[in-house]
C-alpha cells in the first residue's frame, strides 16, 4: 500500500474520485445543485480518477 501512495497517479485518481463524489452527492441530494453540469462533470471526473488509479495498478 505504501508503494501506491508514492505514485502520483494514485493520489491524483483519489482526489478526482473524491471531488466527483461531492458533485454527484450534491446533485442527488440538493435542489439548488440540480444542474446537468454537476452530473456530467462528476461522471467525467469519476472515470478519469478510475483510469488514473488503474494506470499503474
């Protein structure tokens, strides 16, 4: 696990997944954030984060 924490792609992937989760949870739970951009940006960030994690796995 410590080897993964030393890889920059893993850290970037975790960051993008966390930001995507915030956007997607905000889209699903609040009415003021019900804009399509939050959904599409959250999905794109989630995919990018997963690709970054799998890149060096």
